């Protein structure tokens, strides 16, 4: 299988270097409104509606992901949430035409029986001619067509028409075709969800997107659900600026579209209105409630400057992706010296081998993609031991395969996840014994865990690690640790699992390796696991080794890790992390009502949060909005994740700003302010409709 991406060309590299040199904002927080994202979504909607008769036009909303396949995963999840739940109870409930033949193995690596696939419920068809018959046989809830070059449009048009009449949701995946040769099929085929892939970023940057019609968007259209499908790197402005260029060149906007694009760039109100209409209906409301409703102008180190001139200290850092701050200056040299013929991926593999002891690596574009690869490889290597053990409130990403281990989300999925996943509450006193029994059963293939849960930064008890270590010899299971958030020095060691879980078979890394610049991630495995997986399915293992390969991302990660090792990053994080924790603890003591609720600072290294026992997400939001507005310091859900290169004086400044913002606050005052915020956010929301 060919990698989805090709080498970056000199013009692109120069353009990217210029963005870094001039401190253009790139990653901040998934879902944050940007004019680039709004413009891309507006144009994609226009393309999808272009040839539709009036009565078939619909309003499309875009979700930005990091690969075509990742976008397809999101499209499937969305369709399953939007489809009739009655129909999802029949298996198989989804018909998928996939000429690439990748997904059949990807979703069911060991060819397991119904319900035991990594992603159950799908019937695969590899000949377009067979789709209509199969549809009649199984009456699916969802039909997916992965378009291929030269695909006869008439056959699909008829199929989509029948689906429309029978209330079957349709997904058209354009990510396997290059529109330069073919144009887009979506201009002729009218699906409920349209998936785009890397071609929109000229196949030079990781990108994917899916567009949802009004009907398909429904699952995400409420205040309670609008954040439930998310990806750390999606919607980064650097990648989207490349996509915007492609769209403008390939489909030169008409005069009226030009006008709208100009208004997106110049008018905050137009931008928010169109973002609400074409990206996320609730995001402007949610971001204004949390105090993050601003337009970013410049991003450098730990500072973000907004269009109204405020300089924020950024402790959101794209949910922990912030390795060396925004736009680290030496990235300019990396981009200008990038040699498209050099194999940076091999350099990175060696570097990671040294840092972790794991010699084999698989490239990814996000946390979810590297967890998916981990689960697939583990299933291939574990053979007859079918069960996956994980822990309550573990987070693994929101693509359908990763959701098997995102137990904070997974059980709510209407379509049914893999039946072989078993989860334990790590904080229940009965768990160590019950876990020991499960691990000794001989049926467990993989134990998969975050050692510090991203949802609340609570660290799993040492007893859990002890049981996993002790039973391993006889239990014969693989141990996989998800270090997407905790890895790459965030907690003061390269991996938080080092010294806690002996010699894991699999480690996943993502956020920090991006260096806040490009979607990136890696799955690391032992050579024994690699060999066992290859024995079972060499084609699939080869495909995983190549499909998301990205030399530019590898180069960026190599440079960042080299910097970290040369500057003794682990020690630095331990030192400044301690200073930050002590400073914040001192501040909490001085605020009466936070003392009363026993608010504490929790976490490790530079992965900290403020929390108290009965805190609700609304209460946290009230405090973080106050920090943003009164202290110009940004903490998402009260988690504090500054760049790992942050200096001691910047740490003191964070503490000073938190203290300043919280001085004099009372619970009553906070609640009143909360009500005022909700009302004003609702007013803004109404005005934008
Ligand atoms: C531990 C862990 N695994 C996986 C993921 C998913 O990563 P992504 O959002 O890049 O898909 C996250 C993201 O927050 C994470 O913290």
C-alpha cells in the first residue's frame, strides 16, 4: 500500500517556514473558531451542494480530522448515531463497499466471528456490482461507498436514490480518489455524509474531513453532545491553510462566494455565524461560556495574542500537545533544511528505540490512530487470547475502533462495540482481586491502559500495576500503555510507565511529538509482537507500517526530541512542575471557598489540574472562565498543561495570574457570574442564527 502522503515540495516548506517565523497561530484547542476553518467549511458545503436540485440541497457541517480513513471512522460513528437505533440492532447493520480491501482486515484483523470484530456490524463488498443485491438482502441502516477512480456514477446514483427512499443513511468516501483527475463524485452523488482525504491538502499534509447533512449532524447538534466527537489536532490552522489554497485553486469561488469569504476574514460576526452554520452549532456558545471566545492573531512560546490585544499565557496547549510552545524558532530551520529524499522516519524510529527500548514503530496522525494500530497489532499477536482488559474512564480517542477502549464514552454508543472488551473500575477496592482472576484466566490477550486518566488526571493505584506485573508471566497477555498524553517528558520522565509497568509490549505516543506543528503519532512495539502480528497477517502489518507515513512529521519529531534530550527536558519538567504545583497549592489555600471544598492540585510534572471532590464540569468552567478573563491565563477544564520548555519566571507568572484572578472570589459571586455568562452566551447565540 502506498502512503497517503508524498514528500513536501520546496514551495510548501517555505510557506510553512514563513508561518512559523511570523508566529501564525496553529493549534490551540479542538473546535476553536478560526477564519481558515470557517472558510474551508463554507467552500466544502458549496462544492457538495453545487449540482444539487433545490429540493435536495442541505446545509453541510464539516468535521476536520487528520487522515481520510480517520474521517471515514468519524463518518461511520456519526451515521450510526443518526440512524434508527431499531435498525442498528440487526447485524450486520452497515454495508461497506471498499475497493481498497483494507478496512475488512482493519476492522476485523483476525477474521473473528460476528460481534467479536474490533468494529462489529459491517458487511463488506468489494465489487460495486454486488452492492445493490447485498443491500436488498441485509436492509442495512447505513450504506458506505468508497469511491474509486473510474467508478460508474449511474450505478451509485440509483443506489443512493433507493437508500433515500428507504431511509438508509449514505456515506460517500472520496478519500481514495484524486479529484484533479476525476473531479468530486459528490457533485453528482448526493450522500448524507461526504468524506474527503489527504488530496485536499495536496497529499502533502495529514488531513481528512467529513461533511454532514442536517439529518446526519443531528447526534452532535445539542449542547450536551457537540463536543463528543473530537480529535486533538483536527482543525489546525496550518494544515487548513493548505486545504484552503487547494480549494480556491481547484474551484475558483464565484463572485458571491468571494464576498462571503471576504466577510469571514473581516467580520467577527459573519465568521461566527458561518462557523455555527458550517462547522459546529454550539461551539460559539461553548467557547464564550468558557472564556475562550477570542480570535488569535499571534502565537509564540507560551503566549497567545488576540485581536483585541490581550496576551494570554496558554496552559491549554492543544490538550497537552504543547511540547516546546507555539512556533519554536528552530522549526524554521527544520522546514528550510528538510530534505525530501532523506528517511527521517528511520531516524525517529532509532531515537524512540533508544528512549523506550522498543525497536518497531508504526506511524500515525493522532492519538486515536496510534491506539487503533495498537489494538489491531495486539489482536493479531495475541491469537486465541481474545479479551481486552481496560479500565473505567480510560480515554483512547473517538474513532470507532479506539472507542472500544474509551470507556468514558464507549458504552453509550448505539451500534455495539467489540464484545471482548472487559473493564474494571481502578478505584474499587475489589478490583485488584477481580483483575488478578481475569488475568489468570488465560483468555486475556491485551491489557490496555492510561496510567494517568486524561479525563480527570487521576493516577491508577499502584496495586493495579502490581497485579498486572505479577500475573504477566503466567497470564501470557500483552501489556499496552497509552502515553499519548503522559509520554514525551510531560510528567518528567520520557514515559510515565517507566518504573511502574515493566517492559510494556506496546506504547503509543502522539501529542508532544507534534511539536505543536503537525498531526503526528507513533505506535511502538517489541520485535516479538511485530513478528507474531506479521505471521498472522503480513499484508495488514505492511499496510499499517506505510499508510500514514509522514516524513515531514517525522523530521519535526526528531528535531523536538533531540532538543529535549540535549536540554535534559525530564529534569527541567520535574523542577518547574514542582514549582508550579507548590505555587498553585499556595494560591488555593488563600481562596476561602476553594479551601472549603478542599480544592487540590493533582497530577505529575507539567500535567496538573485543580479539582475538588464534587466539582461539576460547569463549576470548573466558571473558574476557568474567570482565570481567562481576570488573569489572562488559559486552563481548559482546569487542567494546566503549559509547554515543557516553560521557564521558572513564566511559572511564577502563571501562579501570579491565577492568584490575581481568584482573589476575592466567592461561590455565590461565581454562581451569579455563571448565570450572567449563560444569558449573554445565549443572546450571542440567538443573534448569530
Ligand atoms: C491517552 C489518550 N489517548 C488517545 C487520545 C486520542 O488522541 P486524539 O485526540 O489525537 O485522537 C487522547 C487524546 O486526548 C489521549 O489523551
